[in-house]
C-alpha cells in the first residue's frame, strides 16, 4: 500500500495525539513509569499538539515542521522537527501506528525529515534523543546512519529522569542524501 507524506496542520492535532498516545503505550511500557501512560495520556497529547500547531513561531527559520504519513487517508505516522537555538534541528518525535512498524513508514518519515532539514536549514545537523531502553528505535536509527553523539539523563514531565542517547546526522550527511 502506498504511503504519502505531507506537511501537517492544526487540523491534524487530534489524529497525531491519538497516534502519539498509542505509540507511547506500545513502545514505552516497562520503560517509563506506568502512570505516565495512564488514562490522561491521550488528552495530554491532544492539548500539546493543539498548542504546538497553533503557535506563531516568528518565521520559517524558527517554525517547527510536522510531517504526516498517510495511507488511504489515515494518519499512520508522523515526525516533528524543531529548529534549535544552537543551529541544529531536533527530530522531537517520530512515531508509527502500532502494528505498522517495520513497513517502511518510519524510514519514509526519517528520509523526509532529512530532506526537509537539508532544504530548509542548510548547514544544520539533525539530531534526536532516544531512551536507552528503547532498543528497537536505537537499532532503527543506527541502520539509518545515525551516529550516537551523546549520552545523558533526560528529565520528563512528571519529574522522572531516564537515561537517553543522542543520535546525529551531520549537515554534510544530510546534503549527500
């Protein structure tokens, strides 16, 4: 089945929030505290996505980009890119609908994210942060050419701290893709 990738808009907030919550519950069970995945997760994600997609960031060089993967009109994945003050771009989210992982959707989104950064932010590195216990995601990023560039503890809403890695694709690598 064909997957298309398009820019997201505020109209995508509900679908993205639902997919985001479902993905967290699948990928992070046993990794993050159970209460972080509880009943309020979907509402919290919706509030966050409605806010993120409605804010005026003051120009395209500062504006995050939401990429939506669709199949037959259904949102099956998304990626969210956030320009950072240090000149890099953070791949803040990359999620695929549970049950569809391994079907090339994530790789399509990652490739689109790399192309977007190379085009919109020439000279910028792309990086992401991934929980150390999320071994499936780590393997995916390493297969896609990401290089581990840092290890640290991430602080999350609710006050918990978890170890994470940073993976980077340099501007030169992005330009060569």
